[in-house]
């Protein structure tokens, strides 16, 4: 029947060996009749007739009646399939159109992921989803965004070890993975993790920013049937949109940062030119400006003098604890900066051996991070700003 021709059988359909179907087709009568159901070029099924009344044989007259019936069923099946295909494509179109609006609206709000997942739930049974960035040479994932229909023990900033997991497989093979009944196909420890969050099927794909793998998009469902092909197309598009949104967010942050820098330069320029011949007034205004634009607990402006170094201005939320003073010997990080004319950024002051006793603690407050920048005129270091 797969050859697209009807067949008369000499025995019931379920008993026929069909070792030589071409010979069976030579006879125009039989106790059973099998007719193919055809759409286009494909045989998608059969109609089988057996046990004709009165123990009569099926004949070509019966076939003439059955063929139009088979054609009607085939057309009906094709229409249903086309309707489902159109519905799936319509869902994809509606979902992707919503993605466009979400990326434009959510980019400003910084909520692209949450809005996108909420839209996905209208088309796909999404239970738990997260966006994670790979860290430490792909040894762990850091959760960037998390969305769930129920409260779960996953939060932004948490890390997940990769080891031998389905997450690691996605990154190593650089491909999407879609699994149904996932708890039966992964490592027992990972299966327990999926069961804890009520996930029975999942979709994972590499999350790319400008074509470079940055992490993973994970979408989990409590359904055991997994995700259909049309749903996978939507999920892949969602992953692409998230990569584009993340890249645009980075550009937006860079533009904002550049805007803040230009604003700072403009404000500092106005401060300096407004009090060109009054150094104390300039330092007061610069210290106030730095305190407004950067979160500083304590900072000071140092100037080089003949008899050493003088603290001319202190600023910050705890700047009042630093009184103006002079010292003959320049030491520590400030001394390093002024001797070399290079800026220094210390992220963990507790691990830096070059801190002076003055900086290491003031009025019982321990310094954690430090930024020290030289002030240079004509190639000569005349002071430093220490924060």
C-alpha cells in the first residue's frame, strides 16, 4: 500500500504476510481490501475493509465506491493539518511581534527577560526559566535573571556548578537541547534538582551576545510531553531576542556612562573656570562635586609642598573624620601614585600590603576599596585625589 495502490488480500489484513504484494495486486477480488490515504506525495494511512456480508469477496465495484471515500478523508486530513500549521505559524508571528514590543519597551525599564517570559507563558507551558552567564572557564553558571510561576529557591546572583550536567553539555557542544521526561535522562543529583522545582521537560540553548557564547537560556515545564517543534522555534527566537536585548542594554549603559562622564567634565570645567584664582574655593567645589557623583565614604585631595604633602580638602559621607594636616614623608599607595604618576585601583584593601596606617583605618572604619589618581601639570605630579 505504501506504493500508493489499493490491495485485495486473500486472507485477513492482520494475517496476511505480504511477502509478494505485487502478486496480490494482480487479483481484482479478495476477502479484504486495503486502500491508501494520500496527501500530496505522502501515504499517511490506510482504510482496511474485512468480512463482507454474506461471506462475499470484495471486488472492483467496492473499490470504485471506496476510492472517493478515501479521497474525501485524505482531503479532510490535509485541511486539518494545514489549519494546525497556520495556527502554529500565527502563534509564532504573534509571539515574535510581542517580542519586538517587549525589547523596545523593556530595554528602557531593564525588564526584558521578565516581560518576555511572561509573554512566552501565553503560548508555552513555562514553569521555571532563567538566564545564566558562564563563569570561571565554564565551571559554574551565575544566574542573571530568574522567573517562576511558583516561589522557588533560585535567585539572581546565585551560582550553579556545571560539572557533568546537561548545562555543561549545551556549552561544550554549542547547541540547543530539548528533553522530555528529563528526570529519567540526567544524572541522579541533577534529576533530584529538576524534581525539586517540578520540571519534567526542559529546553536549553546557548545564550549569545554578538555571536559569542555568554551563557545559557533555560526554560522548564511541568509537562512530560516536552516542547513541540513550533514551540522550539519560538524559544530559539526568544533566545536570540534576549541576546540582542542584552547587547543593546550594554550599549545603553555605555552611552549613559559616557553621558555621565561628559556631564562630570562639563561641571568640573565650570567649577575650575569659575574660581580660577581661588585655590581653596576650587578644591571645595571639586570635593563636593566628587562626593555628589561618586559614592565615597571618605576622600582627600593631597597637594605637594616644599616640606612634604598637605591634605587640603576632605570629602565623602565620613570625610569630616579627616582633618587637614601635613606630613613630610609620602608613604603607601598615595606615595606610589605620586612617585610614578599612575592611577591605582585597589578592590580589596585588606589584601594590599602597601596601605599606610592612616588609610587602613580611620576612626574605627576599615577601608575596603581605594582609588587614587595623580594630579599632573606639565608632566609634573603636584598632588593626588585619594578616595
